C-alpha cells in the first residue's frame, strides 16, 4: 500500500464509489468518484459523438472509436505515469491531488474538438475564408458579438470554455480572486456540493474514511487553484487573458503570462505529462498513436508500458528557451527545468519507435489520400450549409458554435444527418454532397509530386501558394474542359516524426543507470539528464525525419478518368516549367562561378587525395553546383595552378555519394579549393 509523505494518505486499491471499465488498449481503466462525476456531464458525454479519426472509417472499417474512449485512455495513462514516478521518486512531493488534477486534465483535454475532429478547426475554416466574398450578407441574423472569431483559435481554446460549462452544469464555478483560489469551488446553483468534490480516501491522522457523505478535509477537496491547474495543463502553460486565444497570448510580447495552478519550479514537470513541449513524448500521443494503430490494424495490437515504467524527473537543459514560457526572462545559464526524462540507453530504441509510429500513422491513416479526400468533402458540406443552417436555441451557424458552449455541446458528427433531414432548399447542394459522401464517391487524387529537401526545383514548387498552383494548372488547361478553381484542390502534405526535419529523440533528456540512485533526492538535488549523441544509436536513426509532397484532387465525378488525366498532364507541365526555370537559374550561377574561378586561378590548388565529406561541404562545388550540372563543369577550362591548365574530363570519378548536396558521382582528384 502506497503512502503519501505529505498528506499521510493511505489509499486502497479501490476507494469507495470507484468503478472500472474495460478498454481495448489498456484492458481496464479505473474511475474514482470525482472522475465519474465529471464523465457523466453533457460536455464529456458529447465526446461519444465525435469519432477520433474523423472520416478514416471510409478507409478502415474498424476506425470507429471516439474522442470519449481516447480521453479515458489519456486520463488513465496520466495517472499511471505519475503514480509510477511517485513510487520511484517519493521525495518529489507529488500529492494525491496533483495526480487527480493531471488525470482530470487528461479526461478533459479534447472537450473543444468540433465535428469530425480536426476538420472543424482546420479544413473547414480555410474553406470558409475562400467562400467569404460570396457569403456577404448571409450572416446578418447572427449577433454581432458572436461573428468575430478569436484570432488564432484552436480546439484547446474551446476545451477551456467547455470546462467552465462543465463545472456550471454541476452548479460550480472557479473563483480566481486571491481570497477564493485555495477554497472549494464557488457554489452557483443546484448540483453537487463543492465541499464534497475531491478525493475519497482514508486519512490516517484522523482514522476517518472520507467517502463523500461528509465535507472533505482541505487537503482532499478540489479548489479553484486546482481547477486552474487543470486548465493550464490543457493549455500547455499559463492561461491567456479573456478574449485572447492561447496561441495569440503565447506570441504576444505585451502579455505577461504567469502560472497559477502549481507555482514554483518543483512542480513544473507536471505540465509535461499531458502535452510535452520539450520532446512531444506525452500520454496524449501515447494513447492515440497506439489506439489508432490498433483500431486500423496498422500498428501494434498491445500498448507498450516500457516508457512509462522508465520515466523519471530530473534537471534538463531546455532546447528552445526563446519559445518556452518557463524560460521567459531567465539568463542563458539558467535554462534548466525539472522535466520528464528516461533511462538510457535502454529506452532510446523504444522512444525512436514511438516517434516512428507517429510518422507511420500519418502516412497510413491521417494523410491517407482517401481519408484526406473524404475530409475535404466533409469540409465542403459544412461550408455549403453554414450560411443557411442555424443551431437550435442559439441561432448560431456551425462555424461560430464554439463561441457559445451551450450551442457547442450539441454540435457533433451527427450534424450531417441533421443537415440531411432539414427542410430548406438552400441546403440542397450540401445534401447532394452528403449523398455522394455516403455512396463513397469521393474526391479523386489525380497526381502527387514528392518534395525533396535536396532537389531545388521541388523546393521551389513547395514554396508556391496553393492558389497560385491552381491558377497555373488552369492556364495549362484546354478551354473545352470547363475547369474552374473551385473544382481543384492542391494539398500540401507534410509528415514527420514530431519535430519537422529534426530528430525528436535529440530533444529528449536521458539518465544513465549510474545516476538513477540520485533521482531519490529532493527536487533541488536531482541529477542533470543529458542529450544523447546520435552516434550512440545511429542504427535507430532515420536518413530523413520529414517527408513532403504536393497532391492534386479533383472534386467532380469523373468516371471515365478523362478530366483527371488532363489535370495530371497540366500539373506535370507546371512541374516541368518550374524545373526548367530552376535549372536555367542554376546554369547562370555556374557560368558566374566559372568566370570567378578563371579570374582568381592563381589562388586555386588541386586536392590530390580523395575528398572527405567535410571537404565537399566546404568546397565551392557543393555550394554552387549540383549533380545536374556535372556535364557543364566538365566542359570548362579551369586554371588549377599559376603554371598549368587541367580539364576536369581528364580526371577520374568515384561512383559514390559523399553528401546530399552532390547527389551522385563526385570527383576524387578534381576537388577545387579557394584560398
């Protein structure tokens, strides 16, 4: 039996009122009375109506799990991870209330998601901006104070407002005044008793069981500060001022953000459990990577507890102090935090596998071309219905429902069923698209162009705006095809391990086995965890951590494929044009460099031995030339000493790739250095 050193709590396996529920990933999930009360609210139950993977069930028939299941899983893992850390590091001062608050944050972190998950706060918003000019005057019936969307709004912002609505449904409210922070929640109506809302457990000092039939002691009751802590965990840091989004507040230099829930550095690692800003390895991703892979049969069928069992709290240097709210205002030599670290070397392979699973999930599930096509269809359905459909009671359009928690709680994936059944001629285009969606006559991917960081012309293509690509495609199109911009979707797909082009494991901090004994010290005396050099696990690393491509989708039905083929040809013509322009620009650079080489020939020497990678990286060849100009280089007369002329075509070439900048054969005796 585990005993908390600060509160002197002895908790049994099951407290009074605890229930258990089955789960296909974690087998069994335990719910105490406080979490059960939260789960039985309308805001939490709404998550049963939101599919975790949106439209992916059209690709994987078993991908029907919901945000509700995922939220239970995240709460379970948050509790399990923290309890494991308490067992290994009992002097950290983690209380039972800390554990309960982190678990509640895991349960509530996705309250703000809209219909079809990320479609609502992503594709749908982008589509409405495109159609804005054609919708002028159609929202005059909407109250003025509801028309403006908060700048930078994301679903996490709605999670915070929905949490307030959840407490309101229980007759409670957060009191953020100095006098009310450390007291039970403010009672604002019928509901549960704020003094009995908290931990049900045995208090050894008093030899009393607290089971909710009487007021809980101060150490057991959930206070306003505790609930602000829950909101901070969901936000991933300090809360924004009212009327400002989390993203806008974090970017603003005029707003001073302060932690309220758990002040001081000794508890800062608690903020990395649900959403880890340092490495991205947190219990939210642990659950949905595993759950999504399991339900689509694209990943492991069993959850791996290895990282949970080898997690510790230690000091670690922050990788991005300029973006970190914890580092704000600190001198450079103080960018150390208490953070979640892992034992090395045995967890490194598992950590890399975790991030690789992220990439695989994006490739096989989230960015699957049919999943993406169906997501675009849902986005168009919502955008077509938005000017005309109003949610009952609030009279708000779908796009503004998140501004009113009472309206938002009724907005679920079932909205397309409601649109389909609504008697309004203005909704006919949306209904026709719904019928097509149900028949699985999806938008068609007509072509896809991979984008490589080592190929200049693909980078040039990637930098082009999507709308410009559409315009350029239409310029190549024959007029008799009657194509217009609304028929074409240009989708820039980006998949990575979690840190764009960087190795996410390099952002983690590890402790060797020899230092684990020191993790039992007090927080101020904990050891320093370090970054592990990639050379120690190079077999587990990837050649690249970022993969990009540009896909073109055609919206209209094209059973015979004639239009799709035409679109593909038009896009390929654009690709060839961009390639040609980049090639010409680089030829100009080559000519310019050859002139400078001749002008300064007296200062050029020949490297007579095979070049190393660093030689190539430092050489003007790697900086100015690429494989496509090798023939051009061989045709030049290059002065390699004050007394002799040598033509590059008389030199040998080594058939190997020395660096990514020279993607092919590299001269072994003709490397030129400028001095």
